[in-house]
C-alpha cells in the first residue's frame, strides 16, 4: 500500500476535525419558526404518510414484552426505562390509534391528540438515544421494525422544525452545496490530486462510460483519505475501468439521517442523475454506513422508477472480487487477533456480511468474531449521525462501552471497520475511555495486502 | 272418639306399629333434619300427642305426580302415616267427597281453624285466562288467595308450585307463576322436585308438627337440611369426574363402568337436592345410580336450562346462525373501517404537503 | 334468570358476537389499508419464502439474546402451549366446542391438563408481577397490558375454582363466573393487545421480507 496519509497527519486532522464537529451546532442557522399548531400538524402529517398497511400491522403486533430493551445498547448500558426501543414509537402509535387504526372510531375518544410538548420530549428519544441500528428488530418476537420507524419519527421531528441544531447544520450545508463539512469541489479536487501524487498514477475523473464509479464522502476527504486512497489503489491494481466524478463524489446524505426527507430525496436524485449521465454500470459507495442504503435502496425511490446501475459498498465490491478470484490479496502474518465491526447500515440493513470476512481471510487475519455479529451486531454507539450530537455524548460512551466490551471479550487487539462514522465514534470513544486498540479501515487494509506490482504485471504478460 | 281426635300415638297403636319402629322413625327424622339425638324424645312426644292439625291441599296446574310420589309408597310406611295424622280436610284428588260437598268441607275447615291451618300446594298458578284452571268455578288464583289468607304457613310441594315448573316453561302459555309470586305475606316453604322426595316432604311436616315452626330455609325458601348441598358434591361417581373419566354414551364402556355422566348432560353440579343421600323408593336408588344424569328438577327453570343431554359446560344460546350473522356484521364494519383508512391515506397523500413547504432555512438555501 | 343461565346463555352469546365482529373488523380494516411498495432492486430472490421463514424462525430466540431474554421467551412458550392444551384439550372444554361446532376431538386426561393449566396460570401471574415490578416493563406498560393479562388470568382462576369446587361460592356461581370470565376475554380480545394472535405472524412476515430484500435473514 502506498501511504496516502500518515498516521500522524491523520491524528492531527482528526483532532482538528473533531474540534470543528463539536461546534457545528453553534454555526447552525436558527431553527425555523413555527407555531405549536404548525409543528403538531406537520409532525402528524409525516406520521400519517408513513403509516401504511405494513406499519399498521406491526404497530398492532407489539406486546409490550420489553424484549427490545434487552437488545438496545442504550438500555443495556443505562438500564433507563425511557430508552426502551418501543417507547420511542409511542408517539407514532398514538397518532396511528387516533387517526388511522381500524379501531380509530373506538379509540379516538380515549386517545388524546399529540402536543408540541410530546414532540419536544420525543427529540432526545429518536435522535440522541437511537441510532436506528435495528438490533431491536432482531429480538422482537413480533419482528417490529423499530429502527425504521424511528427514522419516520426523525422525519416528523424535522418537519416540525425540531431536529437538533447539528443535524440542521449538516443538512442545510448539504442542501446548499451537496456535500458535507464544506468538502466542496475544490477540496475534493485538492484531495484527489494529493492522493494521485502519492499513488503515482492518474486518477480518472468524470470518465463517461466507465464501468465503475467510486464515490467518497466529506468525512473521507477531510479525514480518512486512507479509505479513499485504498479503494482507488485497489481499483487501479485490479485494472478496473473506473472513474470518480466531480458531480457525484459525495456519498453521504444528511437529508436522510436528520429526517429531512425532501433533502434526502433531492440529494439522491442529484447523484442518481449524475451517475446515469456518466453511464457507469456499478457505483461503489464509500466507507460510510448510511450512504449505502441511501443510494442502494434510495435511488429508485428518489427517481420514482427503477434504476439500472448496481450499487455496492467498498467491502462488498472488493469482497466479491476476492470471492470470485478477480482480486488476489497477499496473505501476511498477523499475529494479533482482529475483530470486525459490521456497520449497521451495510450489515443488518444491507446484508454485507461474508464479503469483509473473505477479505480478512485472504489477508491472513485471525478474525475473532464478537459474540454479537452479522445481523446481530451491536452499533458502534454513534451511528445515524449521532456522533455529531454533543447532547448524546453520554449515550455514545455507553454504546461504545457495550460494543468495546464485546470486542475485548472476543480477545481482539485490533478492530477493522468499513464505515467512516463508526470509525469516528470509535476514535472519539477511545480517547474518552483511554483505550488504545487500533481501528483500521477495511479499504486501507485491502490496499495494504495488494500483491507487489511486478508479480501482477508479470501475470499480465 | 272421632277420627280427628285420635293422636298419632293412638293411630300407630291401632295400626300395630311398634313403639320401637316409631322411635326409629323419629330418630331418622331427627337425623334427616340434622337435629341432635337429644331431640328424638321431643319429636316422638310431640308427634305422639299431636292432635291432627288441619291441612288444606290445593292442586292447581299439576300432573298429580307429587301427590303420587308421596301417597303411593309401595309399602305402607310411617311416612304415609304422617298423612293420616294430619287432618287432610281438602284434597280434591283423593278426597271422597266431590263437588259442592268438597268445597263445603274446605270452607268448614277454614272457618274452624282460621289462622292455624296449613296449606299445601302442588301445581303452578295460571295468571292468564282465568278459565285455564278452575275448581268449582273458581279460578286457581282466587282460591289460592282466599285460602292462603287464613293459613299459618304454605308448603309448596314440587317444583311447579315452588318455581312454576313445567307449566312455567317456555313459552308458558298460561302465564303460570309460582305460589310465592302470588302470596307475599305468609311463610312459604318450597319443597321442589319433580317430584320431591317423600321423606323430605314428611320430614318438613314432622318438623312443623314437632316444633310448631318451619325448618331453616335457603334463599329459595327450601329447607336447608335437604337442599343445602348439590348432587355433585355427594355423588358416588364424583371420583370419576375428578379423574376426567366420562361416559360418552349411555351404553359405552364408560357407562358400564359407572363413570361420571357429566358429558351426557348431568346437572348434578348445579342441582341442590337430597337425592344422592336419601335416594328414592325407600333408599333403593336415584337417577344417577340408574345410569341417567340428573335433570336438575329441583331447580328453578330446569326445563329451560338447555338440553338435558348437553353438558353443563356448553353454551345455551350460541349457534352457528348467530355467529354467522356476527361474521357478516364484522365483515361490514371491517370493510368500512378499511375503506375509511384507505381514503384517509389517499387524502393525506394527495393533500399539498404542509410539512414540505420550505422552512425559512430551506427558502434561504434555494 | 339466574347468573348461570345468564352466563351460559346471553352473556356467552353476546360475547361471541362481539368477538367475531371485533376480530373481523380489525383484521379486515388492517388488510384493506394501502401498502407502499419499494422500487429498488431486491438483493435476494424468494422474498415470500423468507417472510414465511421469519414467521417461524422467530419462535426461536437467536442465541446472542439468550442471556437477556431467554427466561422471558421460555415463559412465553410454556404459557402459550399450556393455553392451547388447556383451552382445547381439557375434557370439559372439548364438550363445549363440540356443543358449538358439532364435532369433538380427543381430549387429554385431567391428570395432564390440570398441572399444565396450573403452570400456565402460574406463568401468567409471574408475567403480571414482573410487569408490575420490573422498572422497564412498568414504564412501558399501560392499561391495555395489565388488563389483557388480568382478563386472561380470570378464566384460568375461575376454571380452577370451578373444577376443584374450592372456595366459599357454590358450584353454579363458580361455573357462571367462569363463563362470564370467558365472555369478558372474548369481548376484550379483539380490542386489546390480545389481538396479537392475528398480527404477530404477519408482522414477522413483513420484517422477514423487508430484510431479505436486503439480503439479511431476520
Ligand atoms: C398464533 C398465536 C399466538 C402467537 C404467535 C403469540 C405470540 C406471543 C408472543 C410472542 C408473546 C410475547 C411473549 C414474551 O413475553 O416474550 C405473547 C404474549 C402473550 N400472549 Fe400470545 N400469541 C398467540 C396466541 C395467544 C392467544 C390465543 C392468547 C390468549 C389469550 C395469548 C395470550 C398472550 C398473553 C396473555 C401474553 C402475555 C402478555 C404479557 O406478558 O403481558 N396469545 N404472545
Ligand atoms: S420486543 Fe417487540 S413486541 Fe416486545 S415490546 Fe419491543 S417492540 Fe413490542
Ligand atoms: S434501533 Fe438500535 S439504537 Fe435504536 S432502539 Fe433499536 S437497538 Fe436501540
Ligand atoms: S354423575 Fe353428575 S352429579 Fe355425579 S359426579 Fe358426574 S356430574 Fe357430578
């Protein structure tokens, strides 16, 4: 691997970036002004739009058995009853019962309407104390999709003008220039040129008709250049006809996490149109959890029609390549046991499990699975943009502890992650807890295990 | 000495009943009435020296089964002697006199014993058309009212007089009622059963003769000593019930082995009577012992409490028709609720989205 | 009309009517609601099969959750099995259903059903006490939760009292109370969380499909 960013550079960037991230709440524009009635009305509208037959059946299937609490990192870590996952849907249930349930004729008189107070109290529940990781979905005897319905709650909060300032800032920023943390086209170009210089080959840009489009994210541009660099180096090594695009480099979508559905749709639509204009067959979204579902499952919804390009995440794309022999990695000796974190959005919500494991195997790692793995994986503690919420600091530490507890119990001395925000959260958690376990990007690991060029070129001859 | 003047003692002697047999009867009666043995001499004394109290027996809408049960024991028993002891001044089924003579006898008895005579009633009282049941041109209800006026107490013999019984059963064409529905101001003892057990009847009379008052009664005015426990609790087949061993038909293995008759509709668990203890025909047997479930004849409305052959654990009013009707209504309401929800959903979807009108920040960013 | 006559007759009749209406009302109402369909490509094929699989695989608890939820799952399991055995295979109940539908089926001996019913009753009481004492459960519980468990306990409790004929009340009163408690259960059923009989399996199907679309076995 060619080092595109040194460890020290990364740490400095991280410190700076973290300082910046901590103050974005103050930079945010003031929250939109609305009357209480408007807030309630808007929230209800979002709720009601979101309740279809499937949601109704699920809401009517809850037994209040409390099992979901035992799956949620925030309850496990705090034992605070208010963090019981299903409690986060009580507001939604109320609206459903009153307005849409088949029994609403009966229930309406007994179900008071929601108030703006209810909405305000809901904010902490659906932002700070839920990363929409979906682990609770997996234990629920009724298989209720709590994670997704919390997302609906965030949309309602956002519509009611109650999204946290940090996420409003992120979303306003992306609404304005399409990217996050001010990683505009100039900065993107700067980073690409920097990587290009270090890698020593030209990185194709805006190449129409390429097979593969590689996306990145503001976070990687600022901070985790190793992930972007690793992916580029590997694509180049594999001889893939790939490109990056100045019009579609941002994989992150802060419309989606903040709850601003219109922004989410707009951003996805923008990327999708750019992708279709390029005519690529496959899009690789960066190591950024939510950018995977945002494009993989969101593109068609945003366009209102199916799209005909494949969307894969980094670990998925390269994992498949390893599995079908297109990518040979060099087995090295790794005496330290390693643990793998399945980011919720690409794991439990994306089905990418085998691919990263195959990669680690091919690299010769001794993978120690955490007790909860694959679809039962614990969230890093700061998913769904929670790593940006200072108000959620305590809860993030709690989530981190739960996760790290499992990693320690697995006897791992190194951790590999394929998601920038998970990495962020691990890094911050480590600092706060005084832990020192190295946290690596999977893309960077792949790049570090590329066989020597000569051999490959020899093969080609 | 006229017949009326004889005491029971005299009459027993005349009949050749030994003193020993008489005392045994008194002891039995005492135990039936759950009285302590020390009361036996008192009963014997009282009965021996009692002069025949005047009794007027009124029969209304009845089948004479109750009279038959009591009067026609197959051997002349001491129980039947009790009846000879009383001065049965009027019983139109069995008295020799008839017509105006009979009515005259009743009138005389009433006048002579005003305030002291006992009235025994079998049969229910029709309240519909007065012509449904009359005696000597007088409707039953009128007879009952004015005979009861001078009575010391009324004994309702059998379920018809006690609770309305079979004439009262749905659809009750004569608008029959129980005696207690007509007479409110006299002590009434109900001795229900279709028919009642003779010993129960006589013991009640014996109690009245011996103590001059009625025995302790339950909430349905039945003597507690006889009607205090249900058949089920005293049934010799109860162990089979506990083990869940039930006869499924009247001639299957279970029936032959004497298993519980619950499944064949036995109403023993809800029937309060002394059959399982006293039995019938001088203690020979009782219905369950004969292989048939209890019909619950001593309970109000036994005729209308579902089929005799349906187990107690079944519903009486539930039928496929009702359920089907409910199903149709349910489908209707469900479809309406679903349609309402659908149109609500469509309305929300179609309405211009308030939530997505740009907020201030959104406007600025555009 | 005595209490027993009322219970066996009109009470059960009306309760059954309300039950049938309520169940169909809520079921059909749910069924008729609009459903949104995703447009994106599925990651895996065989969605329906996966949905059905989740319907049944959720009867088992994934091992990772065993420590924290195992006890509760076990109780739930035993309770439901006990419920089915007691309600549908107790001699006297089989007679009830035979009276209703016209045919019966073999029943279990009392020596089996009675302990089973006792255990089921015991579990319900444990679940109720747990709900009242565990801070998390108490926090999320509402009237619906308490009432549903209590309304379910009642037929068991009155059934035992009736069968063993213990207690100060006469048999026919106990039997009447038993019928009345069943009537109450029937009335309460469609409008409370007991309605989960209908929704649990479809709800699992929904998540099974949703996750299999994404390549995940839920
Ligand atoms: C297809 C049939 C059914 C399914 C799949 C089902 C499923 C469940 C599940 C998953 C639970 C949660 C258990 C837990 O706490 O972990 C539950 C609880 C319960 N179910 Fe069912 N159930 C069914 C039928 C019934 C029926 C017919 C009843 C009758 C009354 C019933 C009564 C209850 C009660 C009382 C609880 C306990 C609720 C509590 O803890 O508060 N269930 N059921
Ligand atoms: S685990 Fe499922 S059924 Fe149980 S309380 Fe949570 S959401 Fe409801
Ligand atoms: S989605 Fe994750 S964080 Fe949210 S309630 Fe469920 S388990 Fe907890
Ligand atoms: S035969 Fe009748 S009274 Fe006797 S035990 Fe069975 S149900 Fe009870």
